[in-house]
């Protein structure tokens, strides 16, 4: 009978998230994760064959959580969808800091990953399609939220302005829709 595993794949992802939060994306290596989890490198590689596989798993986990928040929201058109998107962004941003977002950006350096991300965004724009003023307002609000996300990666939220900027986007969306 083999030894019972002491840490699961999800447990390793939890430890990996903490490593990235504390030390940044460049600190996330198979060796660093093994040390932080208190297991061998081989134990980590049993779950994640490479650093790329590990990073991809983290991104997939975050994206799945975000998508689940969107899927749980009742939406009756582009404006309601964007309100749900803003709410999901608020919730997810509480858990994500610039170091994690930086890891996401480095993830996109791989052309295969970039294609997946483009496909995800195309899916969002498909939900916002249409020539109505509400669809246009929803697309502009979406672009504003995504712009805020990119600015946040660069440290714009040092003073905690992030939430008030999202409030501004919602207020303008309400006026336009």
C-alpha cells in the first residue's frame, strides 16, 4: 500500500497562490512550491509536470471562479451582464493583487495562452453584441473595467481608489443605459 498523499493538487494551488502574493510571479518555481508545501519536487511534479502547467492551472482556477460568478448572475441583456461583471470584478479583486495579475500577464507571453484569452474576450463581446445604446454603453463600461484592471497591475490602487473607480463606471453606465 502506497503512502497517502499529504497535499492535494488544490492544496498545492493554494500554496502557489500564497507564494505569488508574497513574493511575485517570478518566485513561483517547482522547487519553491515544493519547499513551501513541505514535499519533494517530485511530489509537485506528480501534479504539475512543469512551471507552465502550474501557472496554467492557477489561471484556469481563477478564470473558472470568475466565470462561475458570472454564470450565477441573472442577466437580461448587456447592461445587466456588465453590472454582474463589475460585481464579479469587485469580488475577485479583493483576492487578487498586482503580483497575481502580473503572473497572469506573463502567462500571456505564450501564444497558445494568448489565443485562449482572446477566445474568452470574444465570448464576452458576443454577450455584449448589438447596436442598441444599451449594448454600446455596456461595451464601453466593460472596456473601462478592463482598463482599470490593467492600471491596477501597474499600482494605481496604492491609495485604495479601485473601488471608487468601479463606482464611477457603474454610475456612468446607469446614466447611459
